[in-house]
C-alpha cells in the first residue's frame, strides 16, 4: 500500500455506508464516497471525497476508480424489487464497478453480498459447525439472485484479471438487533468495520466468500472463513436477547420465517417491494 490509501465506497449514503464512514477513517486514508444520494460533505478535518453518481454510470465509475487502491461496493438495491430494477442496479451495476476497477488497475474489491443468496437453507439441516460461508447458493428472491450474480462476477474478475475479491454474505448490519431472527443474523457496525479492515489487509490475493455476522451465541453460520483472513468479531447479539424476548419461552427458531436462512424474504412474492 502507498502512504496515502484511497478507498472508494459505493452506496455510501446507505445504512451500512453511513455507519462505516467514521469507523473506516484512518490516518493516511481517504474515503471516496459515491452514491446517487449525495453523501454529506466532509466535516472539518475529515479525509473524505464526495461523488454524486450511480454505479450504473460507466463514465462516472471509471472516473471514481482513478487512483483508488480498493473498492468497497455497497451500492445497489438492498431489498426485493421488480426484476428490471434489480437487474440494472445490482447485477449490471456490479459489472460496471468491476470493469471500472479493472480498467483503473484497482487490485482489491469487497462486494456486499447477502445472506439472501442462501435464503432457503434450513437450520435443521445445517452442520454443527455452522453453514459454510461458501455454501452453494439457494437464493430466496430476485434480490438474492442478484447477490449470487455479484459473487459470480467477483469470481470471474479474480480468475481473469487477478483482482482480489471478497464477497461478504452480510446478515443484518444495524446498530442493534430488532427481532428474534436478527439474534442469529446480526453484525454489529463495529464488527462490520473489523470485517472490512480484514478484507483490505489480507495479504493473499484470491476470491473468497465470508459471512458478515458477529460472534453471536445463536449464530448458525460459520466464522471459519472470516477468521482465515483475520476477521475476529467481538460482539454478541445475546446482550439484547432479554430485551427482545422478555419472558417468552425461547427454545430455538419458531416457524419457517425463523428456521429458513432468508426469513420473511422466502415468502415475499417475487419482484414486490418489501413492506
């Protein structure tokens, strides 16, 4: 790495992007923030560059990738939506990002995939050590399909061009879990930043898939693949369990929305906006 590291973050105005902005700040690092919704201008002393553009805009993405050492691609639609929207923003948008990174000589890309790429896995059939991060895709929605396609594009650009690509099958990255299912899927913002730092620092180029989850007591996804690149999550959703569950009897996932990896996404009509 050079002394001045520039990292492009797409989708920087989204939920995860906003949470990562301060957490990824480092001496000698510039965060180049891109979104269709203009990110907030830099605060005094903040090493940030702001770009208002879409990941589907090829010219804008080529310009955004110039002089960049790594791309964290968070941009796109984050819920189920009509196929044409998913195709444009998530699948073709990822292609545009990967081609722009290749053409600019960017050597490292982190892709925000999703647990919904594997939404139809059933807890009852998961091995004791947890569902491997690179489990064969079983998407639950068109959104999930787009994340499978994202992973495939990452694999393609590693094999063809040698770009280091880590695809993160993110569970639920919010300040705190909000329901029973999220006790299994939660990734704290601090652990999200730790995971991204591990992706940026791993010394061995390759293509890999890693779960984006915290060290939750109730997790049923493997941490092994993340630990292999130096991701050691510290947070545990269990500290919120009493607040969420109260006096309710708690003996594991209740019903298919909790038993299936994708939760309610598995039952949402394809192509409909999530309520």
